[in-house]
C-alpha cells in the first residue's frame, strides 16, 4: 500500500528524499497550492515525480457529502481509503478589528473542527459518535488532510489564519501519538503554518494523558469537557469519570502548562433539567477556583433516540450571567450549524442510515 504524503513533517520528508531540498518544494505544492497530483509538480524532475507517484498517495480522503448551514458553517463527510467515513466542520465567524485609522474592519475567521478517530471508546451518554462504538484511530496524515481539503474546497488563501479544534469525532488523547504528530505537521512554517497555540485539543478528561500531554509542552491549547460538577452525574454522562473523577481531572489541569495570555477552556454541555440549575453554576465556580479558566456553555443538541433535551436558552443565559458576575469568563457556544446535524457524528449517522 502507498504511504500517505501528509504523514510527514518537513524534516522527516527531507530525510526520505534525495536531494533533501526537494521536500520544501513538495511541501509548497501540498500546503500552499493544495496540489493533489505529483505529475503537476513541474519544478520536480520527471523521474522524481514518477517515483513519488509510485510510493506515495496524496488523495487519501474523498469528500462524499457536505452540508452548508445558513450561518456559513460547512460540514464535511469524508471517506477513507478503507471505506470508512467520518466528519469535520469548517466554522466561519465574523471578526471585527480596528485598523490604524480607527475604522472597524470586518473579516472572516475560520476554524476547522477536526476528527481524531472514527468512533470513540469513551461512550458518553449524550454523544452521537459514541453510538457507533470505536472503529479506528485516524493517522496523522488523515488528520492533516482534512485541513488541506477543506481549505482547497473553500478556496481559502494559504496565508489566511485559521484555527484548529479537535472537537469532531473521537477522543484525541486516545490517539495521542498521531494527534501530536499532526499538530507538528500542521504547524510547519513551510506548510500550513498553524502554530500549536492556535490548535485546541478537547478531551473528555483522561487525567494521566492530560499530564502526559502537558509534559510534551507543545504549546497547544486545552479544552476539558467537564459537563457536570459532581461525580455521580458526571459518571452517568461520561462513564470514564469512574476511573478519572473530577478531582483528578482538575489536578491534572492545574499542572498543565498554559501560555501567559491564554486560559484553559472548560466545556459544559447544558442539558435541560439535568445540569442547568444555578446550584451547578455555583459549584462550577468553586471547582475552577485558582485555575486560569474560561467556560464555554454548549447547548445540548438533541438527536434521534437521545434521552436528553435541549435546555431553555433563558436558563442558559442565567447560568452564564451568574458566572460572569462572579468574574469568570463565560461564553455560550453559538449554535453553529444547528440546521445541519451539528453535533459530532450526526452527519455520518445520517449517511450510514441512507446506505443501509
Ligand atoms: N472527545 C472529545 C472531543 C470530541 S467531542 C471531548 O469529548 O471533548 C467534542 C464536543 O462535542 C464535546 O465538547 C461534546 O460535549 C460535544 N457534543 C457531543 N455530543 C453533543 C450533543 N449531542 N450536543 C452538543 N454537543 C455535543
Ligand atoms: Fe467520545 Fe467526546 Fe463523544 Fe464523549 S463526547 S463519546 S469523548 S467524542
């Protein structure tokens, strides 16, 4: 089987190729020009193009379906070489900045929400991805290629800044090696140039792996899917909490290296009548005491067969106001793509039920 060309850092590719300076040229074709055919890399010798063609694959993923939301977010369903499918989302946000003349300049801000696994082992009660069980890890190349294909499909200029969040399908810390390697490839200055600081790993809270990630000191941002403030409820929502309870997650977070100007994000999925009361907000405030934290409240997105309900927006606002009044940074995640099967795993599920 051919190797995936997106699997390599620049240094790794330099070590593989003779002469090594060709690696930078290939990087430019792949990541700046989004080229997906070796024969079109015209500044490489003909024989090298042929050798590359024989040994490496550029197009390892196929876009089999997309859905565009009214708010501009676009969801992708990718198919792998071995016939499996998974999703990613491109999120478009308006960004306002003042220029040197004091005028407001509006620009678009792009975030790619990537998958790290096909399915997930963690099995959260509210999550659509969990329903299909675990299938396999995505390779580093498959993680990187999601970004390249999405940039190409939307004609996003190579110099345009984009952010990465590992909040699609899968638990990134259960695929630590491939995810951290992908972070390195994505941050290559001769390639996509997305620094680790603009990449956020979201985890359901595997405490020892948070510690391991912290020790690597990659400069990556961390988001913790907390969702509950007491162990009884959290264990019902995230069964793994029985092994790594709230206290162990908080301890791991306290030792995680955080950039001076950055904060650790705590994601809190708000579910109607389950965790949306002010009592929980009070407990949350206490739990996060002493941590440079920001809270992101996510409205539960119901899916077929789910036992939970979407919370009342006014209740979520009250929850947020309570935290903000106490000085905690708190945002309510805009329901990006709510009209396009927004919660992770939903587009894939739709496609599978169409097929079978
Ligand atoms: N496994 C990692 C990252 C992927 S899940 C984690 O759990 O953090 C990414 C996010 O999708 C999580 O914050 C999760 O809470 C959210 N999510 C899952 N199911 C959802 C649903 N039905 N509605 C809204 N958000 C959901
Ligand atoms: Fe896995 Fe995250 Fe879904 Fe939980 S919420 S099952 S950890 S993908």
